[in-house]
């Protein structure tokens, strides 16, 4: 793979946002190949805990910014019993959503019920697996929130405290759908509730650095060199909740047709940085939107969509 000329940048940042950039796509494909060889044998798994109290979660995982899988956190959620593809397709049928919204080559507007039919029928040949990513459902389908229980782990979410609602989004995709390596915007931590299907997660510590080797190839082995584990993996099962602390890189592959819900929460210590980042991004879009659209169309498109949804929620 061609190196980025004269650059010693962290290649992970190259993947961030630049979802349709050919260099980023080649890099991601090479990463996928490397993961395929390593993932089952060499990466440590994310720890799983059962019925963990909010206080223990705080002390052991939140304070140390360590990912963890929490079992039984969702057992009171009606969604676990009620949500199926058929149920959601019936109740959200005519809502228009954007499928594959993390790509500007592949994205498309579609009726929700039609998208579910496409997911269940599997991708047509040559098409990527359909994926409804980061769907801000709260305005169009507020009744779905009735099926989602409280989570004691996000009781201090600074966004909820300030704006009155959590940032909750749905991910509904076909087997094989993936979200490429990225880290979440604006200091948000993720609490990802798996409702249907299984998902493979790869998590990279915030300090992880990916550089080129002397021959110009990406040095994936360097990610785990030095004995300090920087890459973790897990397969999230229905009923489990995964905590991904802010700034951790993550990459997700849907192993079976799946439905999941993320809360993107703002921890108290990050509140100032979060709201500064959101405001900064909004100002950048307002003042430099045209330049951004030329330099990085995918980033421009994703930011525009995100703020449009945000405006609906605030509106
Ligand atoms: O499930 C996915 O495909 C991605 C989830 C994710 O990146 C998140 O919730 O922050």
C-alpha cells in the first residue's frame, strides 16, 4: 500500500471520518486482513461482569476508562422481548431513514419497512450489506423509548442534565454490515445495548499509534508490540451492554442480522470539552462548510446530518 508521502501521522486518524477516501479504504482492508489472522488467538477479550452495581462500575471501569461487558443490565428492558425486525418494521414502517449513512458513495434514503425487508433478504450481489447507522429515532419514533429502560450507569450524563434527553441512537443491519474504525465525536462514551443478533467489536486503546514500516506498509504488528495490550476484542451477545470509554477507537462487524441501541453519554469530567467540541464543530460547519465539503466531503456530510438530527431533537 502506498504510504502517505512524507508523513509520520498516526494512520488511525487517517481512517477517522475519511470513510470514502481510497487510502483510508485500502488501509481499512489491510487492517481487516490482519485482524482476520490475529483476532481469535492473540487479542485479550473485554472483561464480562454480571449484575455490576453503578458504584462498582464507576470505581472499576469508568474511573479507569476501561471497557467492560455488562450482563443483566438490560434485563428489565421491554425491548429485549418486544423488538424484532417484524415488530419495528410494522411500527416505524413509513419513516424515511438514511441507510449506510457513514458513506457518501453508498448512502440512500429509504422507507424503514423497505430497509428491513432488504436486511432480511440479504444484500443483492455487488452491494454492501445494508446498515442503518446511528439512527436518531427519538423524534420520528418516540414510542420506541417506552421499550428502553433506565441505565444507572449513565445517571450523571451531562447531556441529559443540560438538554433533557440522552443521545440514544439505533443500529439496524444485515449480517456482514460494518462500521469502520473510528472514535466517537466530542468526548462521548458509548453504552451499546445489543438487542438482536451478535456483533464483533475491536477496541483500540486511545494511545494506540499506527505508523508506516520502512517499506511503506502499515505496521499493524506495532499496535501490539512492547507487551502492552492495546487491542481488545469481544463478541457482544443479545442482552449484553458494552461500555466503550471516550476516545477508545472501535470497529464493529455485524455477525448476524442485528438490532442495537447506543447511548452516547457525556461523563461529568468531559462536559466542558464535549460542549466546546460540539459548538466548535457547529461553528466550523457554519463558517467553513464549503471548504470542508471540498476537502473532506464525507466528514462534511456526516456532520451536516448529525446537526440536522440534533436540531430536530432540540426543536
Ligand atoms: O454498532 C456499530 O456498528 C457501531 C457502534 C458505534 O460505533 C457506537 O455506538 O459508537
